[in-house]
C-alpha cells in the first residue's frame, strides 16, 4: 500500500447512507441560533487541566540540552459562543451548494488562518489578531491501529502529532524510504466554543454536547474554522519541490520506518529534535450555505512557485463541499490508475494547473483521491478529504471501506479494483450533513472533525481501560455508555445470526448474546 491512513480501532458493525436527494438544499437545518447555544451552554467549565505533550512529566519533555520554546496547549475555551466576524469568504456568493468562485473562496480561507499566526510561528496564544485554540487529549494519541498505544502523541516543540508514514515512491520516484508526517490543528473561537462544551468537565467529556442544544444537530456553529499544518521529514533530495520550504524543529521519531518501530520494544519509538518541512496546509469551515454545511480545502508546497516566502508558495490544489455520492468510480476513471475526469464531480473545484504540475515526473504529489475526488498531496490517494472527515464521530469507525469489517469480507482492494462493490464504497463518499452521524454504530457526530473524534477516543483508551490501579476509581460517564454500547452491538449481531432460525421444538433460538 502506498501509505498508511488513519484506521481507527473500533470497527463499524453496520452503516447507513442517506440518499443524495435528501441531503441537498437542507442548509437551514444545520443551524442553531447563537442565542440558543449560549442560553443552553454550560458556564461552570474547568479550564487548563489538559496535558501539553506526550509523556509530559514522565520523561517526554525537553532534554537538558534543549534551549528553545516549549509548546503550551491553548485551552482556555470560551464558555459563550463568540459572535461571527465579517469573514472574508462570506463575501463570495453560492450557487448549487458551492461557491461561485471556489479559488477565491479557498484563498480567503487560507489568508484568514495565516493572519497573525505566521508572525507567531503558530504559537497561537501569541496571535495579536484573534484567539486560537488546540484540541485536548492529543498528547496521548494512537493515529494508526498498528502503532503502539499513545506513541503518536504531541511532541514538545510545536505540539505536532504524528499522522502517518509515506512509504518509498509515495511522494516522488526519488523517495526510496519511509518519511513521516507530523501535523498541528488550530481552531478559531467559534469552533473552540464547541470543544469547550464537550470538555466542560475535563474528567467527564460529553461528546453529544458539541452543540448544547439537545434538540438540534450535534455540530459546530456556523463560522467555525480549522487550519492544519502538515510537516514532513522528507528532504529536497527525496522531493525536489521542497526546496526553500519552511523548516522548523520538532521532537520526532529517530527512525521513520513504522514496520521497524512497531515490532517493539517501546524504545524503538525514541524521539529527537530534528528538522521537518511544511508541505501541506488543510483548511475547513462551517458554512451553512454549503451542500453538507462544510467546505474543505488543501494546499501543497511547490518551491518552483512564485512567492517571497514559503507561505506564499503554498499552491491551492482544490476545494470540496460534497462528494457527489451518485457518481461511481467507473463514471470518472478509465481504470484503477486513471485517467479520471472531473466533469461529473460538481461538488468540488480542482486547480488544473496544480494537478498537472504536481504530477510531473519525478513527482507523485498531485494525489487526487478516489475517483478523482480531492485529497491532499500527502493524504491517501484512494480517499477524499470530505469522505474521510464525514466519518468523524464517537465511537470511531473506519475512515475507508478497505479498513471496515465489511471491506475485509468483500476483499476490497482500492489499488487493484477500486471500481468494485460500489454500493458499499459510495457510502464513504456520501454527503453527510453537518452534525449527523456517519454510521448507526456511532452515538454522536463529531461534525467532520476527525481530531475531535480521535481526542475522545484517546480519552477513553486511558480513562476507561480496565487497569488494577483504577479498580476503585470513579469512571467517567462515557465509560459506562461505551460498555452499554458494546453490549448492544454484540446483541445486535447475535440476534441477526439467529433471527428466523428454528430451535428446539421449532421455537426461536436464544442467541448467545441475549440475557448477558
């Protein structure tokens, strides 16, 4: 496989897809008035209790020789929803669920996210223009199921988490070895309000409180915004277009090869301060005018582009506001490796110049995703931005059909046979509305924020685990809910396997899961 992508540990058991026609033209249903959110919001929230980085206070901090700045999580989340600004993207009109000028809309999103943060080197608490925040519980993070628990957690220099590993030839034909991607996500004040409501009690998170209104969709408020920086250990020799890219120091793995690290012991996950380079920026925004209530965009670095600074040489690759769920792989692509047409994918915009130039040999950096849908330059080339993010929720589910239980039964292979089993695959490229769960195995939507769903999963992986030292500790409410959820899922499967089957004397079979 070209690269690994985030496969979450709790598998989906059954899933559903809302019909495409139902999901169009429903933007008004996304919104809850600000006054209602504020009226129902909890005001007694405790702040400042989350750790800043992996193994903080347990040997994960800076070595004695380190003299640089140490990351501090911006976590004083507002208890009241701040008013919307006069956001620059609001000046651009919409038609058929998307912006009439997608390129200008995407650039407006980037400019907003960089304003004040570039000068602060994205130590966002120093931003002089507006307030920004980070996601709690990313200090202990397991990004990929095969990784050792917690080892992908935040490093201490910039607070970046380990995202995934790109195997040889993924980014260019000159790349012969694994390289690692590390990233940081930053939330504006409107988004931070929702995070703060989920984590109002830092020891008892409530994933269903993203929107305090229990009668509404569990979503971020309109105007919520996230920017994510993705840095890589890749070098200019391996990927020539990273020439003159922004270079920062970070506390990253000494060895980039996950196959070696994951054989253990834990010492193989040793870290050291090393140079990483900015190669991708993702932006996303809640905009009620969109088909789904969200728009997601991505930029890739190109050292050949015009621009006085690395930030100015970030090239727009595309913007997505839907997945065109009725358009199957065979309707856009002539074969497993394309070429793919964009004509029927009307819920996105692809920058044709960037798509061409970032794919010119020796580069493999264009990375349009499944069936020609938008995917970031270092993202999984068999996925799509909105396809992955629509799965965000609790409990977590696989973000790609190949990672699902059903995918293993059907022997899905996105590399060799991406056009098969479209009835299952296209579920992962649906238009899930903002605040709606992706799967009926999920209790709560995390509203397109995979970082929020990972955060809650990271919490339960430690706080709900059965450990002898916690035998007498009071468990958070979410732990009991998770136990109840797991019993219900097992019962559902057990009942399905015995439904309609005659037992003794012709009576119904009592499934093994019943009565537990």
